[in-house]
């Protein structure tokens, strides 16, 4: 299957503002007449949403790092095969709230799994469907966690991990952005919302017109 559309991923630590910005971009692209879909990970299919519940709820140490890696990979493989591939093939712009870089930052850099193994598992789960553009949202983890916990939902399993874990996620993302300059753009999560969304739209339109 040849890939035609565009896969845009939004990444970052907890409370970094990526979900808000992915929604703004999605709505703006629709208003401008583009054929776009918005999806998320873990999630995006019936099976992946069930796996999501297991992963993001409950006690923070309830799953060991290796099991966690494979659960995220299983959710992703289902999502890629059942949703993302088809949408790209239909020439749609797919906006995905988290993707492979989350696994490398959380399970790899913060969870201390071998980075090459995590990359290999990621490669297997995505079946050569790499992001074309990735916005990496950066925020001080203390500030981000405070923002995220205000949201009042049950999905706090990762937020409740200790601050060192979250600092490693932040450093991990900076390494990922440095290693993938062809697709990653780092955004300051504390900048003004409108300013960020304007920049994201500009970069996205440039990518679409490439
Ligand atoms: P969300 O809070 O952005 O909806 O994401 C759900 C949680 O899952 C978030 O705390 C980050 C975590 N996560 C990973 O640890 N690895 C992954 O591969 C993905 C996609 C998410």
C-alpha cells in the first residue's frame, strides 16, 4: 500500500498543551477544507481503547515496563492497521495525539528499557508508517503535572509517577527531537495558545505544500 496522506503527531510530557493544540489544528484544517482526521494513542480503535483503559488508569506501578511496552505496541499496531494506513491511503491528513515517540520517551528513556529494543518494537508496530511531522511540546514537568492533575479525570497512572520519571521523559523528548530534525519541531508549552497555534498552522501548511 502506498502512503499518500500526511501523518502529523503531537508529543510531549503531561500537561504540555499538545491535546489542545492538536484539536485547534484539526478544526482549522477542516475549516480550510482539508480532509483531516484526529485520533489518539493509546486508542483510536475499539481494541486500542480497551488497552488504553488498562494502561492509563489505576496504581502507577501496577504494570512492569516490559508488559507496558508490549501493550502500547499492541494498541498501536491495531490502530495503524485498522485506521491510520487506510486514512493515509485515502490521502487524508491524520493528526495523532501521541505516537512512537511517546513509547521511546516514556518506556525507553524514563522506563529505562533498552532504547534500541523500544525502537525495534516501535518499528514492528507501525509497519513503516512514520510520522511526516511531529510537534514536541516542552514544559517543566512540575508545572505540567500541576496542569494535568487539574483536569480531574481518572487517567492519572502516569501523572502519579515520581518527578524523576517525568524529568527523564522531558530529556528523552529533547533527544528524540535532536535525533529527528527532519520531522520534529519543539514548541514551548508555556507560550501563548494563539501564538503556538499560529506557528503550528504555518509549519503544517508548509509541509502540505512541500
Ligand atoms: P494522554 O495523557 O496524552 O492521553 O496519554 C496517555 C498516557 O499514556 C500518557 O500518560 C502517556 C502514556 N503513554 C506512554 O507511556 N507510552 C506510549 O507509547 C503512549 C502512546 C502513551
